[in-house]
C-alpha cells in the first residue's frame, strides 16, 4: 500500500495509556498512519492545523479543553479533517453537542477493533458513523423535543450541585471531590444544560424547585 492511500490520523485523549494503545493498534494495521497526538481540545486544534490529518479521533471530556469545543473550533476554521468521537460517554448531553458541533461520527471506546478501523475509513470518506446506542439516542432526540430537566443528573453532577448550593468555589469542589477544576466546570456545564439554566444561582434554585436539593 502506498503512502498516498494511507489514512492519516491525529489521536486526541487526555490519558497517555489510551493514546499509546490507539497508536499501537493503528500503526500495526495496514492503511493507517498516525501523525501525532494531543492531550486536550486546545492542543488538538493546534496539532490539526500543523499536521492536517485525514481523521481526528477525539475524546470528549478532557481537562484543559473539551472535545466539543475543539470540534466546534475545527468546524469554524473549515478544517479538512473529519472528526470521529471516541469516548466512554453516550448521554444526550455528550452526543448531541458533539454531533451538532460538526463531528462526522461517534463511537464508544468499547467498540471492537475491526469496527473502529471500519469507522475511521468511513469517516475519512465523509460518511457518518454512529454506534448503535448513540444512533438510537439521536433518533429519539429528533422525535422528542428536548425539555430542560428531562434528563436526570448523574451522581457526580448531584454532588457538584450540592456543593454549589453550599457556596463552595470551583477550586474547593475540585479539592473535595479529588478532580480537576476543568472537570468541575465540565460537570457544571452539563448540569446547567440539564436544568435549563445558565449560572450557579439559577442551578441552585432549579435544584430546590425540582427536589434535587431537598426543600427550599
């Protein structure tokens, strides 16, 4: 197989072990060439501009710059690369923004090796690739108008909301839950979307109103 027929890749994930595993997988298979890696969305945009890959394998939740923000910026710049989301998350608050931002496909990390290879080839050709779970969610979302508060908060989002209601800062929340401040902000973004609000005060009010935080 000649270099001209190889599909070039940029791997974006905040976990080095995941990046190493994906690089090894693709470099051992015919038809692929890994150009580089990035650990967050901001780095992904810069690396994509420098390397001009055919396909970007993009994780979503990463400290220092989310995948959705990166996809949105790549779309704004008119990047040639096709973005194939590869993540462990398949909730509406993850899948819909990624697709709306311009992702060509969306797979979960438990996808079989051959399915991932097929998806990358399809993405390189501009064809949409969705895992069955994500496809069914998108169909449901199209048929059912989204309403704020329709999707329940995750256990972690509830923890964050409880701490917000106590007046805890993002830095203090990060320290108490043993997560990064960037992850705290990601959880806040998701719970804001689910509650249909845009700031901390409104989130707390909605939390009491809906019984998430008990009686106000």
